[in-house]
């Protein structure tokens, strides 16, 4: 019997989920609340995730379970993935941890069965040709390793991933060989290592990514990708990252995990958008984008929960002794912090924005809008739009209580100041949203 014939009416709370979809603005849209189940597609042997609306039993989501490593489990209550049919990120947010674990285990079991079936169905692989062991990592075995990585079917790709993960020192040994080849200017060896690393990345394994994108290996991995045999000149990615990419801390970040995630996010993004931009397939691009998105969420979650960090940030912003340049950099940091918060669930983002409002963020924006620096004013208006898109009432409640040089007055002034057409559109959008909110609430300005 297909899932379409089942009713989730008797489903308990462990199957209750909210469905989210990442829109083009990088914001999670709530698609509704329902109950999730795993069942067969109608007239098919394929299994899928179904979410049925808790109110009218309509199908909120139908997702055919994929054998690929596209799924991620986050914070014990979220399962997310890049869905090729919807061409975007989807997420299920569970009411209870046990429900998330149950569905996650179900997905993993389905994938294991799919992989087992694919092994049995790959008839073009004979017993003699199947990958049985992985060569030792030595200079003389690079051609064999390259052939093993690049010339195998799905079944052997799975075994290859398993071999790589089981050898704890595989990447360390390979990167030692890379450094030796680079010192000896062994171009043939460097070209082979490039192809090996590229092939391993295209396996699109989350467990492999976790290893190679760690602090210990990632710069050597990027270095090995400088020697593309299809490009006439050697690239200089490491020099760019070391000499031209300077991480400016507007405020000291003491949590080592936050710093590690920030550095990893930039490097993975650089690898995706620059180093391997022309060779990555859509699935691998989706996985790397998911790492960046997940890292952003982790960074924001860790920082927002650090009350000392938030208090120090606003203390510096309000400090009468801080230089204008320092305050400007702090506003830019605040802008990026608010922008990245879109990676949080809506409830968490709303809680964060309320905390920022209570700390006095709108006072800071009022000061920023009085600047003659167009970039600083733009950062301020961007922050206001982020607040308005989430909950206009947060800004409205501030505007109606403000005295002296008012934010509303500065927004009106911005409309007649020569900031350029793009800036005028920003001011107009903020004012229109505010006035619409005042009209709906009946507030008096």
C-alpha cells in the first residue's frame, strides 16, 4: 500500500515536524507543520519521506530518499538536505529528539539497503575485478592509487571511501608525498596527486570532507590542487589565502571552535568557487555549500549563546573612547552577524534579534545613519531591513518610543540626501514597511 493511502492522524508527537525551505535570499521559509513518515511511493519499490499537514492531511513534502550523502543531522532535532527536485535546501525540524533519531535511522537503513542492491546489480564488475585492497601510499604507487580512485564504478567507489576512512593516516601520508614532490619539483607526481585529490573530493563523502577540511590538512589539500595538469601555469592559492586574506577581528573571538569554523568556511567556499569551480558536479557543489551553511549556523549559535561576547560587543560600540574607525568596523561586524543569522531557525533568529534590540542595536543604527560614510549607512539600513523582514514590530516599538534625533527622521532625511538611487530604494523600503506596520497596528508616530 502506498503512503498516499495512509493517514497520519494517529501519529504521535515524535513524528511532528516543521518543514522549511531555503529561499533565494538565504532565509528559511516555513512550509507548514505536519507528521513525517517513511513509506513506499505509489506503484513503486522506492522509499520516500512524506510529510502530511496536521490540519488537512494534504502532502506538505514528498522526497524520494537518495543513496548519496546529502543528508545532515543537526542539533538533535533537525535533518536537512539539498533537494535536486526542488533545487534548494530543505529541512525538517522535529518537535522531539527521539523523532529525529527515528527518522534519521530509517533514512540510513534505506540507504544501506539501496547500496546493497546496487552492489548486487553491478554485473559489469566480476569478482576478480572488484576492489579488494587499497595500495600503500608511496611515490611508486601513485599511478595505481590514481587508477583506483578514477576508474571504478559505484560499488568500488563505496569500497574506496571505506578504505580511505579506515586508514587513519592516508591523507597525512599523501600530503607528505605532496610536499616531497613539491620540494623535488616532481611535476608528474604533483599532477597525479592533483587528480587523486580531485577524484576523492568528487566521491562527495561527508566523512571524507570532515577529514580533509580540518585545520591540519586543508591548506595542503588546497596546495595540491594548485597543480592542475589542464592549466598551463601553477596556481598560487595558498599565497592568496595567507597573504591577501586577512581575518580582521573587530572584537576578539576567544572560542577556538568559532575561529576554526570561520577559517574553514572561507577556505571551503574558496575551494568551491575558485579552486575547483570548473570541475565540481552539482551534487558536490551542494554538499560544499551545505558545509558553509552549517558552519555559519554553528558560528552564530555559539556567539549568540555567549552573553559575555554580546555584552562586550555593545560595550565597545557605546564606548566614548573608541575611535571612529573601530566603531565603523564593529558596525560592519554587527551587519555580518545579523546577515548570517538567517542560517538559524526562525524561532532562534527571532530570539537573537530580540536580544540585540534589548542590548540597544537600534541606538547603534541611529548613530550609523548620521554618518557621511555611504558604506556605513548602507550597513545600517541593511540591518534594519533584516529586522523588518523577520518581525516589523521590533522596529516599530522602538520608533514610537524614541525621543531626540529619531531613527524615523533620519530615514526621511536619507530620502532627500544624495546617497544614490540604490540607497534611496533602501530608505523607501524601510519607510513603507514601517508605515504599513503602523497602519495595521494603529500605532501613532
